[in-house]
C-alpha cells in the first residue's frame, strides 16, 4: 500500500517538473548568447574609438612637430623677424610670421622684441586635418658688429651684460 507521500508519488512529481522545464535550458542559452553578443559589439565599438583617437593623436603630434620645426628654422635663418615664410615638411606645412612688438634703444645697442607665430597643418592619409599653433617671443639685439635673433628664455647669460648667447646643442653619435 502506497501513501500519497511515498516514494512513487515523489518520483512522479519530479518527472512532471522535469517535463515542465524542458524549454528552460534553451531560454538560458539564448539569454547568455545575447549577453555575449552585446559584449562583443561593445568591444568592437571601443576598439574603433581607440583607433580613431590614436590616429588623431598622431596627426596632432605631426602638426605640432611641423610647427616647431618651422619656428626653429625661421628663428635660425632670419636676421629681422618681420616676414612671413612657409616651410614644408613630411609632417605638414608650417606658416611662420614675425611681428615686432617693442623697440628699445639701450646703451649697448638696440633691442627689439618680436612675437613669432607658427601655424601648421597636417592631413593624414585617413582624412581630416590637424592644426597646431605655436607662439614665442624672440629678441634681436643689435650691437656694433653683432646682430642676433634668439628665442627669449632659450638663451643663457654670458659674462657681458645685455648679451644672450644661444645654448649649444649636443651632437648625438650617429646623427
């Protein structure tokens, strides 16, 4: 004689519960696949965003170096910084312009203060344009037999008051 709560009844209940849950594994697997697909899509979007940010950073760096190279070439080749010149490099094109700000006669000769601006642009192969602007002060000290254009703040004082001599750059072996 079997009671309603006996082992046979428990086995029947388990079987009926298992039959009712046969489709639940499919639902769990589908939810897991949707979640993994969303993670994969988010990863691809983040990778694309990082790639574009890297390209923009590279283009900006190239434009900055072109502006700096144009500034250095302009300061190194001009006796009087009041002209506008264009310099072309592999990293972009720099337009450099000098503007006289101050004219101060001194006992050691005349001193002029200039603002030199270098604007460069670079167009990477991927498209778009990066632009950078540099602005520096430069001084021109004219003494009898001396005419020198130097970047303000980039020279160091010599023993003679009123003269600035540009810092010497060290040569690196192999360059």
